[in-house]
C-alpha cells in the first residue's frame, strides 16, 4: 500500500470501524484506519460485552421523556439527564421526544432487529472462522426481577414485542431463576431469559479484530487525531491528521460519539448525543453468575468471563463532560449488592467511563452521504456497537463493491437526516 493512499480510509478504530475494515479487506479493498488513540480505546473497551438481539426495542417510547425529566432530580437514577443547560443536547432531546410514539417505536424496533439478528449470526461465524480469542459464549442473557410491577411492564412491552419479532424469550418464575443462578440473593419474583443472546470480552474482541485487519494487509494508524479535510467538487480529497495527510477513493466515518464533532467540519449536522456509561471490572469472584445478567430494577448489567467480571450500564446525558461521576459508580455497586451474594470480585481492576453514540431516533446511521460523494457513515449505534458491528461492516462492504447484504439498508440511510 502507498504510504498515504488507499482504496478506503476509515476514520475511527473502534469495534465498528475495525469491523468495516475487516469486511472490506475480505472483499478485496485496500484499507487504512485512522485512530486517535489505540484500537478500541473508547466505548468498545469498557462495555459489558453482551451480544443482544433481545435489545431490538429502543428506549424511545411514550412516557420516556417524563422519565428522563424526572431523573434530573436523582443523580443516581439509571437514566440521568444532567440539568445543566446545553443547547445541542436540548435540540437532541426535543428530537428524541418527537420519536417517543408507538409508530416510530415500531419502525425503530424493526430496523434494529434486522441488523442485530444478522450481526449475531455473523459474529458467531467470524469468531469461529477467524479463530478470534475473545471468550465468546452463547449462553443467553437473563433479566432478573424483584418487583412484580417492573416484571409485568417488561412482559407487556419488551417480551411481547420480541414475540412478534420471532425472537425467543422465556418467561420464568422466581424460584426457577434462583435455581438457574445461585449467585442471586433470595427474593426474585421472576425473569426473562433470552437464549439467543451471547457474550464476549469486548477489549479482547477488538484486539482480535485489529490483529485480523493487520494480518489481511490493512494498516491501522494509531495516535492519528483527525484535524480537518481538503474538499474539492463535492468530494473529500484529503484527510489531515496529527500523523499527516491521507488520501483515499472512499472515506468511512466511524467515529462513534465523536462523529458529530468531526461532522461539523464537513458541514454535517449529525443528530447525535453522547450517552455516558460506566463500568467496574474485577477479578472473578468465587460465586460469579453463570449467565450474563441484567438486574432490572437497578439497570445493572453483570458479565462474567473466565478472565474477569464486570458491572456496567447506566445512561447519563451530560454532553461531552469527561471523567468519572462517583455517584453513578456507587449506584452500580449498590445495585449489584442488592441482587448478588458476591457483588464484587476480590480485586478492582478498572473504573471506566465512555460515551455511547446515541442517534435521535435510536437507529444507526449507515450509508453514503448525500453531501459528499465519496463519504459513507457508520455511526450512531448507541449502546449496541458490539452487537451491531459485524452487520454494519457487511453493509458498508456491500455498498463499496462487496457481496450483497441481506439487511435492507434503507432505514439506516444518512439521507433521512439530510446528511
């Protein structure tokens, strides 16, 4: 490959950018990835690593704006909206509110289900065929309830929607859940088990993707912070970074939560906000759960691997405010302690925060830009970047000459936002 030129230049070396790179390389393209840090150093690193077709229904539904507004009074609420005034965030919230209706909920669910189900299939094949060492297991995800009211609400909306989509969900009594998971404290009233879900260790998965990209001839430029662009006749002719200028026939913007910040320099107004999440990673406790769990009342995700153990989740809208919010971290600990005999491992290995790229309609933005003829976007995957990554890579590759994807790209098109 030329020192600065390639067929495809991918901006962003997280799980989505690397998946795009891998599928493009397999389709025969020459690929270069520009990553401002190291591969997967953003939200690809510290998430809980669950692969979840069961998460097809979005947050945006009638009543959710009221929940968000009430959360402004409770800094430890699972969904927290910082009361500080922020113009871009306010515009995003108003747009999000317009999508909190049953029609948009249905459309978003169908689009998300299509890409999640395809990605789940591809990810299993990729791990096996490319021999990715990432602690991938196909044992399902279990929702645990201690409130009958919460369980009834989820059965009415969440489980019923999965039934209509043909995604298996098993309704369990409390004693069945406790027998299935001895790590849980008594007092469980019921559970929803999603046998088609899976889990992996996300930092190892991203490291393995980076390894395969390099093995197939791709180049990953680390420490390459993107600074600006040279454009000419509706095309991006050069991408300027802290590592120099790069050229390519096509450019893929896969910068996750940083996408709207860079998009501004191209005159693109991406309707996205960073949704801040947190996690705590430990050495594995002796009494660790057998399955990945979601403790529903506290909205705490619990993932166990052979190599460790993680508590994660929460959604905080605080704009681009950096750093750990100790109140949120402590809420994770309390939520786990309420539900588990041994909520923390013997050694705390990492306290982490990261921004998830949340689109206003909770559907990813994938496809060609209507403004720049050689630009494609692959961003706005929300909390589901790992879960949607492989199908996103397949879609981008299919748009650039690779094999056709069975997923209809129309619902994800940037054109729906005039991008």
